[in-house]
């Protein structure tokens, strides 16, 4: 931007301090990015290394840790459980959240503020606060440790999340389009099928991808409710890291890389469809 | 259902009843499944936990809370958690603000930098913990680099202590804070800043006089959402910190009560204290934002 060098007393003289500021800021950004990259790289390099101690790089490279990690952590079972959990969470939270968001965006009614508060609370209360009693309850009704229990627990933050993301999105769709379809003789199903679904598709896509990335990484709730047969990838990663020393560090790192790749894959797809700037627009009360 | 009716009105032509007078019609009923779900799986467990916390395994009604606030291994977790979560959240919000401000104009550059900065969201606390243990450890690249540059003579400890946990919370929390702040910054009408620029305001003045007051509510909300995230995290406190010492966070104490001591009522009491501390912090922050300007921010974005 071309700045006009009109400065009032007390302001920075624009050009010089602007340049200092932007150099400082971008070095900070680069420092952050480089360090995070190095953190990720040290896991990735170690997972391919044979023996690494006191040198810059491992002595040799191998892929054997991936095969041993696959057997050791029963990754095929874990991955199937993860896919089941994540897919159900995405489908159910969109199925419950989008209709609710539609009602909130289109109607004013008594009790709307209470309902909004009810939907914001699960986002503002720490997961452990409701997770521990919820897990106790689930174990009481024999859902604890099952796939269904894990899915229910994971839905608690995602349903309100979908509502909060979708409400502003639906608000910006012109209501007159629906009215016009009615005038042209469309029934409720017709309006839904030919007007709403195509218009809502990008928003639903964005919301479900976000829920997907979120629930792959959702650790606390799954950890509290999962049993031996319902562990997701992130929980078995924690279990492995917690008992570090029993297994080779490299196979743990291999597991971490599998986790990161499966999560990163979906984020990249998400970023192709949605402009990140518009992801979380207007999370107001 | 006709959507021609004005908001607040019922279905056109339907007979007026108590539901219509409240503004409830067929469309508003769509909200019920989600509300029922939240009631069943969020509100009910919270109430259950609250009731359970007053039914200790032995002793009187308030014994769990008395125990929590009299034994130092429990009450000390409150300030230990705050001491980790507050600096991490503040660092994230104040790191995200200038970067988001610098990226406020839509460009190709903005999309690329945003994408790069958002990627750590996929890493997750466990992977970051594992990575930091390797990278900052005594044989890691970071120490080797500092020793090669002769900044230090011997490696010093950055992991298995408070610093490690703080760093991991900053890395995992930053993308979220950044995204939120960026979406608030880009939601402000750029014409306001342009108007100020024609009057001779430097970028710093524009930021101070226009963006900051308008951003205050968004920043407060962003702070709260980021705080929740770092408040409840315990994998990094266990893997990267001293789970028996300086980084024994509330979440960990509650978890141990429930799954190692099998004392569900005491764990519920801890969970309730945790929720209360969180809500106190959130209401303080949201109360502070009331001191700032409240009003329209410019409706350039849907």
C-alpha cells in the first residue's frame, strides 16, 4: 500500500518504522514456521531412520518401522475404527446441525436466545468437565467402551459446531429464492431438492470437512470413552507414547506420521474447497 | 411451509395458536433434534456430574469439595493449569493479531500463508509432544544447532518441564487463534481504514483507532475459544511435562481420580471445579470487552 507521509505528532513516521515492523513480523512468522517444520521433520526422519544418536541425521534409512508399527499397533483395526467413528460423526452432526442452523437462520421465535446459549455452551465448557460424567453415564448404560459410545461423545462438540458454522452461511442465502420456487409451484420437497441442497452444498462441504479434521484429532473425549476395541488412531498414538520405552521410538514415530498424513490429507482437501478466511466467520453470541 | 411470512410470524393462513404466537412453526421444529441431542448428551451429563459430586463415597454432602480445596495435590492444580493455559492463550492471540492484520487484504499470498499457518492444526497434541521431545531434546536438532553456533556449551532442558508444555500448547493452539482472528479482521469493512488513510492516518494509527476497537469483541471471543482448548489438554502435560510436579494440570487430576482411583463422585467434583474456573475466566474476558465499542462492524462479508 502506498502510504501518504502525512503524520500527525505522536505517530510513527510511516515508511521507516513500517519497514522495521514488517521485517520483524515476517521473521517471527518464519521462525514459527521453520521450528514447526523442524518438529515435524524430526519425527518423520526418525521414523525412517535405522539408528539415530548424537548425529545430525540417522546412520541409515529404512521403512521397516512402518511394517513393525502396523503389526504392533494392529493398525488395520485401529484405522477401520477411526474411519467408522469419523464418518458417523460427520454424517450425524451434519444431519442434526444443518436443519437446526436453517431454523435459527430463518426464524425469530421465543426462546431463541436460550437455544443459542445451549448450543454455544458445549464449545465453551472444557471437554473434561462434561466428558468424565458423560463417560460414567455411558458405562452405566453399557455404552462405555463401545463404538456407539465413542461416537456419541465425539458428537457433543461437533453438533453445536456445525450449527454455529452453518447459521451465518444460511443467513446469507437469499430467502426470496425459496419463495420464488414456491410461486413456481414447488412443494417442500422440491424446494429442498432443487433450491436448498445445491445452495447449501458448499457450506455443508466446508462444515463436514472441518468436523472431519476435528474429530480425527479429538483426543480427550475418545480417550475417556474408548475401550480396547474402540480406540481411534489418536488414542492408540497416546497410549503408545505414554508407554514409551517399551517399544522402539521409531515405530512410535511411524505411527505418528501415519496419523499426521491421514489428518493432513483431509485438511488439504478442505483447503481446496474452502477459503480458510471464511471458515469461522462470525462466531458471535 | 411458506417462507413469505415475516420473521416472527407464523405460517401464513394457519390458525393462530399459542405456538404461532411464540413464533414456532414447522420450520422451527427442525431445531428440535439438535436441541434434544445437546440436552441428552451435554446438559444431562453436566447435571448428573453436579449431583454426583455432592454424593461422596464417604462423608457429608460437601466433602468432595472440602477435600478438593484442602488437599494441595488437588487445589494446586488450579493455578498450575492457569499458569500454563493463560500465557499460552495470550501468546497465541497476540501472535495471531499482527499476522492476521498484515494479511488482511485478499490476495494469492494471503491464501498461501494462511494455508501454511493452518497446517499445524492437523498435528494434534500427541504428535507435537513427540516431535518436541525429539527436536528440543539433548540430542535434537535445536540443541545441536545452538552448540554448533557456540551459543551454548552444553544442552539445557526444554522438555519434561513447564517450557515444553507451554511451547506445545502454543504450536497446537496457534492455527485456531489465527484463523479466528483472521476471519474477524477480514470481516471489518476496509473502507473504514481507507477513509482514515485519506485523513492522513498511518497504518499504526489505523490499527489503533479503527481495527483494535472493532476487533475487541472478536478478540475476546477468540481468547475464550483458545483458552478452552489449552485449558483441557492433558496429553502434552503428561508426555512433555512433569505430570507429578509443575505441570500436573486439572484435567490430569480429574482423569486420575476417575480412572485410577475409581472415585467417580470426587472426579465429578473436580470436573465441576474445572468448569467453574473456565466459566469465571470466560466471563471476566467477556466482561472486559464490554468496555469497548459495540456496534456494527460493516457488513461486507456474509
